[in-house]
């Protein structure tokens, strides 16, 4: 394992992970809102927000899938040291990382079962642009409507149509994060 | 340095009594934390029937720590229990054992720990040996 | 129905303060230290570790002190604490054949490699109170020692296995299901059942095991081997790329030799039950192996005779004392609204009955 893999974790894990968890919770509870997520420095191409989300949510009991360009030796080493999460194929993953293009086809990811809809994947999607504009979001946690710049709208609409089954998404861009739970409906304006 | 050596000394440092390691390493060289001491749990597994498939027996507390000495040498530790000082010392010792200082650390830290661990093990084994049953057969009438 | 009610805060604070004072007891008596509990009440510590499902003698001692010696309360404290710990990984299965042995006995073979080692056992004491301990007992005479034999102490089952007289213990790969990570789903495989019963309440397991001996799902058990001692816990360390024996745990292991089965394809052979428990807990380990064996009726093609110990749903749903005590004791907490509803219903029913009775009386009179 290279020394670089050993740096960039939380300096004060209990406090930082609790704060990050709160931010992710807020993002998930209020779809479309954008939150800052900082405190770790993962190796590229992982964004700071994606790294912090993983440090907070993943551990040796949550299999992770690295899609496309995300799957580098540096990222693998960093995950092994800081998370200890096993790396798996898309079909078995609790968390999957990559750009929207890397993650295609998203039909590979777990959507849960009728009696256990929680046994589904969370996609941590890297985007170049994350702004409160574009597609209209409505549903639980949104007063009236919100807007978010999202890729792959037809696939996300199809995912929402499967509710209560489906995967959930976190969109990360630098140090910023927004969430799209499966309960959110998307309307193209 | 072979992996076996390092595997053995990391284990020896991990299993050492924390207070004893603190006595043997009263001062630590300058170092920075790659992973500050972190307390967690490891699931201990057994085998069904002693030799069969694995099952989860229960967890044990573990503290892990990774450090870097000023010269860049890395040291890692995973130790049983919740003693952060123990994990830090074990990680620093692991790093020192990879430097020119290794002979001194082996003599001052590893040797006494290894001797004491062997003594402790032997003391219990000796008491157990004293409770081993020596069966003897009573003389039976028809044999005479 | 649940309704939030406020109030009682001062009463609760005062109750806690009194609890702390009662826990300390008479100030003229020296306070217990954790070291005293850990060293001198070690079997209590072992039980709290086994049923709390967390091996840490210092924490178990603290829990016992805080719980005023109520072991189920102490187990509850440990279970609550362990949920706060990040799971750093899983160990390699411990190798009990390599155990540093304190005690090892077999009820099936008198002469066996490694011999019968009694260890620090209560078995041959006369169960007479020792008043010397009450009179500020002196330090005991040091235990006798003898030269340990360098020979290995192989598992008794290995001896039977060599002759094909006992069912084999097949090895399957993969990570075992973990009931602390995923909710219990039935049917459980044997690995999951063993996890549930190694952390189960000792008293519950003891009674179930005893019931099988008395005929409720009899399995004709012999203790093939009981061993107590320490084993190394080896863990893969990701940053090192190899595994390290990072600690040691004391374990009690029991293997029973049980009634034999045979079939068209298999010659008659003994079957086995298995118990493995944290600490020196041999009553628990023996009970565990009997209950494990009773639960295997289906796999071994035996009849279900309706015995509690054979019923997986019954055993696994009721063996955990933290779950059981939580549900049991919650009925003492305020249920004012539920009870009002019941009271209301009962009054209405009585009113209706009375009305009907008087109507009938009136009709009869006409």
C-alpha cells in the first residue's frame, strides 16, 4: 500500500463523521438542496464530497463498486485503508461510485425486495455541474417544488416509478452534495 | 526484513500488556498520525465442530493506529482492547523496527515482551499439567 | 396507542441520584474497583462478555459495577455500548486445536492423547461454604505446577473421524450470516443458530438443554470433549497486506457425541453438537451443544416431536435476554391510554349486557 493511500482520512473521525452524516441526512431529507461536505482528501478522480460520504457511510460490511475511471489502484488502496469495504461488481454493491456514464446501465444495481426495500444500492454520482436548476423535483421533503441539474433523467424517472423499490442517488461535485431518493418524482419543464 | 518477522512483531506488540509496553517505551520519537488511534470492534469467528464452516462468535474491542516517523517510515498497529496509548506505541515500535534503530528496539522492547509472554504461557501450562489425571487400575481379584 | 406525556423529570433525577447512592452502599465499606471485579468475579465477567457478545473484560467489569451486579442489566449495557463501535473487520476462524489449554476433559475416552486435564474446576469441591473466605482469607497457597507435555492435544472428534465413526464437519466458504447486521430471518442455517445461542441467556439455554435430557427431543448426548483455554485471534490487516494475531480470547468449547443415524447411502455414525462460548463458561458451552444438536433434527432426518428445543423459531426468538427483558419490562411503563380504552370497552360491554338482561326480564314479565 502506497503512503498516499494512508493520508486524506478524517483527522477526528467521531466528530467529522457525525457532522458529515448530518449533512447527508439533510440532503436526503430535502431533495434538491445542496450541502457542503468537507474534511477528507481522497485521491482523484474521487471528489472531496464523494470521499467524505464514503468515509461516513461505508465500512467493511458494505460492499462498494468502483465504476469506470474511478477504479484506480490509488482509489482501491485508499478505500482499503480508510474503509476496509470489499470491492464488488455492480449487482452486489451497497454503494457505487462513478460518473453517470460510468454507472450505465443503472439497471444493474440492487433495487431491494418488496419485503426489504432497504436492500438496495446507493449511487454516488460524480457530476461536473451541480446547481439548483433544470429538472423539477417534487415529492416527500420538498415544499412545492425544487430544481436540480441532473443527468440521465429518463432512467431516474423510471427508478422513481418503481417506488418503494429502487436505488437512491447522491450527486457530488467538488465539496458539494445533493441527494435524490427514490421517492422524488422528476418533471421536465 | 521478511513479512514473517514483521507479522510476528506486530502480533507480539499487539498482545503485550499495555502497561508493560508503556514501561518499555516511556518516550516516543516525533511522529504524525495517518490514522489517529481509533477504537472499534472485530467480529471473532469460530468453526462449527472446531473444524467446519465459520460462524460468528462475538466481537472483541480493537484499537488501530497508523503513524509516520519524521523520516517517512510508516508504522501500523491493531491491538486488542481500547487503549489508545497501546496502539500508538505499537505503531511507533513497528515503524522503528524498520529503521536503523531496529536492533535497539528489538533488544529493549521485543525481547522482554517475548520472554514475558512465554513465561506467562508456561506458568499457566505448568499449573494445567499439575491437574492432569494419572489413572491407575485397581488390582482385580481374578488376576491373582 | 402511544401518547407523549410530560412530567416526572424531578422524580426521575432524584431516583437516579438515589440509585447511585444505593449502588455505592455503605460508605464504611471500601468501594469495589474494576480490577477486583475483573479478577475476583471473573465468571460473572465471562457471562457478561458472552451474552453481551463483546470480549472486553474491563468493560464487562464496569458494566457489572454500574448494574449493581445485575448481570442481565450489565449485558444490556454492553450490548448498547457495542452498537457505538465501528466494525473494523472479521477474524479468521479461531483454531481451537491450537488452544493454550487450562482444562480439557472427555467423558467418552479415559485414555486419550493429551490426557484429562482438570484445570481450575468446581467439579470436585464439596459445595460446602468456606468460612475462611469470610474471615478476610489469606492469599491461597500457590497452585502446584508440573512440567507441561510438549505433545499436541488433538480434538477427540478427530480420533472418531479418523475411523469414520462420526459425521464429518463440512467446510463451506463465504462469510457467515451475521444477526447483528441483518435481521434474523428463518430458516436459519447452523452458523446463524450458533451465533444466536452463543450469546443466548445461560439460564434459558440450560433449561432447554435439560429438557432434551429429560425426553423433550432426546439426543443421547455424551461430552466427547470439553476444553477451556486461550486462542489467538488473527485478523487481515488491509494496510499491511497480511494477517496478524492481534489478540487472545479465552474460550470454552464443548463437542458432544450424540445418537447415531444411518441411511441407505451412509453407514451408521455418531452425530455431533457444538458449543463455543467466550470465557470460562462450561455450563453454557455444554447446554449450547445440546441445543445445537436438538435443532439439527431436520438436517439429520429425525422426527419433529414438538419439543421446544427442536423448534428453531421458538429457540431463536426467545433465547436473547436483552430482547426478552426489554419486552417483558416495558409493560410496567405507563400504558394509561391503552388501559383507559380497555376500561371503556369493558364498561360498555357490561352496560350492554345489563340492558339486554333487563329487556329480557321485561319481555318475560309481559
